[in-house]
């Protein structure tokens, strides 16, 4: 995997960005199953072939990431545990916490961190580019389990 910031390239096998670290602008992987972490800022993430896990820890309009090659058939998944697990448990309905919206060929993933606790307050987390056709599947990781959603 290669990360890009200010035209400098460096190889990495795992990528994690926190508010106190360097802000990631673009992450690209070349092969295999990868772990990508969308940190603060609006990032562009590419996992490449293989079962990639894309982790999200931030919400808000300044933190909406773009995933350019999400592929459920390859085993890609969106890990929302850091955003949801405070209020999400085995008895929760994933649709109270995660909403998918299709706009042309793109799918926007939004979360409501407290589910039905404070009314419907969804915030966009990421946009899956060129992934939006009716019937497409999306795998979301929450509370340690995969949840399969359909657009």
C-alpha cells in the first residue's frame, strides 16, 4: 500500500490517522487484503483487490471520505464500530444506526451514533464512488459482527 501526502510516497501495511497525527489526503493499496482508516479530513481511499476493511472513527461534513473501489464480492467491509458500539448491541436494528442513500452511481453511508435514542440524526461518513446500482450489497462491521445491507 502507498500513502500520498504532499507528493511524498512511502510504503505501509496498515494506515491509521488520528487527530494528533498527520492528516491523510489519499491512501492507495496495490494488492491483498488491507486495513484503511479514514481519519480527520476528507480522504480518498483505494484498497485495491482483496478483502479490504475501511475503518471510520470520525463524522461530520469535514470528515466525509471517498472510497473509489468498494467491492462487496471481494469481501470489502465498512467498519463503523468506533462510531456505533457505544449504543449498538446484539439486539439493535442496524437500520436505526446506518442509512444508505444512492445518488447516481454513488452510495452515501450515514450513521446515527445513538440510533433511535435522540431521534433520527444521521451524519455522512463516506461516499462509495461508482458503486451504486440497485441490489448492491454493503457489509458493515458493528458490535463485532458483519451486517449486510442492500442499496
